[in-house]
C-alpha cells in the first residue's frame, strides 16, 4: 500500500543584483525587507512596485507604508490583490499518487505546469501498488479483493511481457507495447507527477482539494502541501486554520480564492 508523498524540489529565487539595481533606479536604494525568504520577498516587491510604496517619499499620494513583510502580505491576501501572488512559483514532485489524483490535479490549469510520468515509456511490472481508501481498508474482504486484483493485474503485465517478447524488441516497438499494456493497469496505480504552480494557484488548490467534498487521496496529498507551505512560507499561508474532518485536515481561511 502506498501513501502520497510531497517533495518541494524548487522555488523562485530573487536575483539580488537585479533587485538592488531596480531599487536604485526608482530612488529607493536603501529599501530592505524582513521577508523570511525569496518567495515572500518577491511577492512583496511586486506588490510595492504597484504604488511605489517602498517609502513615503516616492509617491506624493503615499503618506504611510506597511513596514513588515508579514503585514504587507497579510493585507494583499485580505484585499485579494491576487495577481501579485502569481510571480513566485513552487515546484513539487508528487510521488506514489494514483491516476485518480493526477486526473483531478490536471483540471487546475490556471497558473500551473505539469510533467507526468509516462506509462508509454515506463514499462509496468508485477509490483503494481497504490493508495487504499479507508472504506476498503476497514473491510477485510474488500481489502483482500483489492490487493488480489492488483496482484493479478501485475501478473498480467508480466504475462504480456513474456508473450510479446518485449525485451527482445527495439525501443520503438517496446514503447508501442508498453502503451498497449498500460490499458490493463488500474486507475489506482501509484505513479509520479511534477507539479509547479504560482502562489495564488497553490492557495486555491489547497482550499479546493482539502475541503471535505474532495476525494480522499487528493485531500491527503494537499493536506501535506498545506502543512509544508504553512511551515516554509508563513507570511503567504499563515492565515489558514486547520480543521479535522473524517480524519483529514481541511485548510480553511477567511480569505479564500485570493
Ligand atoms: C469536489 C470536486 C468535484 C469535482 N467533480 C467534477 C466532475 O464530476 N466532473 C468534472 O469534469 N470536474 C469535476 N471537478 C473539477 C472542477 O470542475 C474544476 O475543473 C477543477 O476543480 C479545477 O478548478 P477551477 O475551475 O477552479 O480551475 P483552475 O484552473 O484551478 O482555475 C482557478 C480559477 O481561475 C478561473 N478560471 C480558470 N480557467 C478559467 C476559464 N477558462 N474561464 C474563466 N475563468 C477561469 C476560475 O475562477 C477558477 O476557479 C470537481 C472538483 C472538485 C473540487
């Protein structure tokens, strides 16, 4: 039995020399932020650039500015100045997630990028595995049937491999047969997918996919994404409160869909 796993493999980095040159150009060479990291710093810079609010001397309409990164980003989220959260991106690898999850995940198109493990290239073997939903786990006969079916489908992959003598074929033929064989794999099969999204989209998907109406495996996956984001980017995800529903965390906020 597999559980979804979340790896944060990348995040937006600020180009310090470029930022300093920009700040000097607009007349704020000494501006500094107390942002805890580049993702939060970049979001703040993009937002402040809208009103020249790096200080009170750059725009006669501005008489006071919010000092801290935390206060600045909290206000962006409150007033739904969401486009400023589209600049910084997070890059995740989601591993051991079923194709149930990946089908649902790719429906989120705005502000995302996807690279999915190809089961046309990656040949399946007899070790098929996947997430077992609670309702199956809690019923021994259903669990037995679920596991036996996975084993049988794995055995079928090996039978087809032998029958079609796949190992002896050139790569182009292997690919054709691998793609034919995947039709007999279960939709619950654990696989991997790379998912990148800007902060605005990450927030939206956490909210939608941890809600109790969503499917349980994607709830589990995005609860992990939520926990990681709250810990690593507190000023961008600190408004969430977590409520447990049916044993799964639900990430809720007063400021949904920024
Ligand atoms: C519980 C649940 C059940 C679901 N059941 C089904 C189902 O049975 N069948 C099914 O097909 N889908 C289903 N979906 C998928 C759902 O319909 C959405 O496609 C999916 O959740 C993507 O979310 P989104 O529309 O917010 O898109 P995202 O790409 O995440 O977009 C974010 C936001 O940007 C805006 N936006 C994005 N694209 C456009 C656009 N083209 N035009 C205008 N505004 C846009 C919208 O405000 C949107 O909410 C389900 C989703 C959930 C959470």
